[in-house]
């Protein structure tokens, strides 16, 4: 009996480890390093109305963290609004936002991470990478999605505080089994009911083993709204000045 329990314990831990390794590989393959892209965000409400936003996104890698800068360029009422994200491998991310209407930069606190990002169905937390050490991953086996063989992985925050901060109890992630890139995510609310689903489409290779989804659609299945982010231009290995990624520089031109 002890041997059986030991083998069961080992198999469970190996499965968890494999799922974590798969997620680590996936994250590596979709992290583009230093880059610049221009995108359009289309925000659809449940009555058929659409709002359009234009953004420029810069990314930069350092030894300490990954940095993301999102600046709204159109329309006029949101132009200049800027989000800065520092993702760390061993601690919680940091986020700052600059709003031209106030002329001030403020840090986004943890209980705001689950809130909608600029009126879209994406959240502030969606702008950051998962800190893999904060999650328990389970390999749920093989499945098929739109004719593609996939690996189904469950991701759960290790603490209730993290789940509250992120705004969901768990994610179900479908990874393309061949390329190990995400094709779909299901996000469940704190009552374990499906809340949102994220679809990744139109992947393009950057030529260095990295993949970028040129279209991402977040569907809110509870309120009927959706938001789509479409990449119009992407440049990899784009040199990014360090000073652009300082919180106190967000409001400067």
C-alpha cells in the first residue's frame, strides 16, 4: 500500500512538473524580447456598438525583468494614455498608468489588476505575463481544437489572494501540441463559472523561434461583450531606449 501511494504521489508530481515545464516553454516561445508593434483594439458592446482604439506597444528585456509600454495614439480622448508594466521572474509585477486628463502617473495597486483595461474586456492583469511560480499547473491530457492537436492545461493561483487579484479562480489553456503556443484560454470566475474566453489567431514567426499572435479576441460570455486586439505592424529586435520605460517618464513626449 505504501509503495502504491508513493508511486501515485510521484506520478502526480511528475504530471504537475511536466505541465509547468510546458507552460515555461510556451511562455518562452511567445516572449518576443525587444520589439515594437502598432495595433488596433475594437471594443464591442452587447448592442452592436463598436469603439476603436489605436495603440503602440514597446517591449524590452533586461536582466531583472521584462518591460511593456502601451501608449494610446487615437482617438483624441484617449491619446497619450500610457501603461507601463514590469514583469519579474520571482515576484509580483508592477504597473503604472499615465492619464493625460490628470497629468499624473500613478501605480496600479493589486486590487485593480482584475479591472477592465481602458473599457475593454481585457483586464489590467491580462497585460502582464503569468508568474509561473505563483500557479499550480495540471496537465489535463490531449484534445483537439479547430483541427489542431492540443494539450489541455489547468492553471490555478496558489492563494485565494492571488485569485482575487487576478479576477479568476482558474484558467484552462489549450496549447498547440506541436508549437506549444496558446490557442485558447477559458477564464473562470470566483464561483467557477466560465467568465471570459481568449482566442489567439494569426500567429506569425519572428524568425528567431518566437511566435506572435496578430489577433487576440477576448469574449465575455457573461455579458455578451468582446474586445479584439489586431496587430497592424510588428518589428522584432527593435532597440528601445531605457529612459522610455521609467515610470516618471510616462507623461513626457
